[in-house]
């Protein structure tokens, strides 16, 4: 019933025990367990929102990095540092 992964074993054990108690009390209801955490639906609007958010973040990051390197080189030039 259980796979070797412990994260899957506990829900299966609870499912087996719950269904056993339901049968013991002559109930017609049953519990069901799925291996998926959430029902995944394709949402194009959410994908676009995430894509453009990350794209904007990367553009800001890309615009901010070159001046950082340039300022570092200017500071090195001012103090006349040399690499060994």
C-alpha cells in the first residue's frame, strides 16, 4: 500500500484506518486519497503575469549591473590598484 517514501505512507495509513472505521460502523461513505497535492489547471493569464513580472525584474537587474562594474573599475583606477 505504501511507497518507500514516508511522505506518501502516512496519508495512505490514515485512509486505510478511516475507511476501516467507516466500514466497522456500517457507513456507506468512503475517503479517497490522491497523490497530487493540488488540482493543476492551465491559466494563461497567470503565466503572462509571472512572465512579465520576472522579465521586468531582469531588465532592472540588467540595467543596474553594468554601472556597478564601471564604478568598481573607476575606483580601482583612482587608487592605482594593480592585480598580481
